[in-house]
């Protein structure tokens, strides 16, 4: 059975990215996808190929979720945002370990290595915060008639 719970992603930084802007420094941002949930980082304006974010994202992990997908984009003011590269992180080792300190993962574009992204991961199984969750749900039910 796959675990359920809370996934915390600490998006630290990236380096060695290929610059997609020829005239100026890139403005990279990241789209994180875990199953159907998608979240976006802030834009590291003008930080080029070595952006730093230091942002935390929280996802709910439900049955069958085994990976986190990270897509690095470059925000362009006048044209469509450029795709810089992507990384897919398997969550299976995390479900066993519970947490990983910020670790560099390879960023790939068209099957070519194009830099790395540093991410820290923490997984909290549902049992650990379940009791508080259910108590909350009851008090906010709103459908109970006295």
C-alpha cells in the first residue's frame, strides 16, 4: 500500500542551467507537479543560470503518488515563456526515509543533461497529523443541525 500524507518541498536553487535569453539574464521560475496538484515558485528575476528561491511548497500525497515533477521555465516579457529543463524525483525512497536534506537533482531537456536543481524533501504520513485533521473537519462541518 502506498502511503498518504503531506509532502513538503524546499525549493532551494538551481545551477548550470543553459541561458535561453541571448540578450539578457534569464528570469527562471519553477512549476512543481505532484499528481494533479500544481504549484509555481516566484520568478528569480535576472538571476540567470544560478537562481535561488528558498521557498517551501506543501502537497497532499494520496494513493499511488510516486513522483514529483519539476519544470524550470524562463519568464519572457514579450514572448512565450521558455522551457529550460525538467527533473522527475521518485518519492519512494522518501516514504521510507521520511526526509532528505537539500540534494541536487539532474535537470534534463531533450534527454540532455542541462544543470541541476537543489531540493529538500520531507514526508509526514497521514497518521501523524490525522487526529487533528479529523477534529477540525467535524467542527467545520456546517451541515449538522442542532
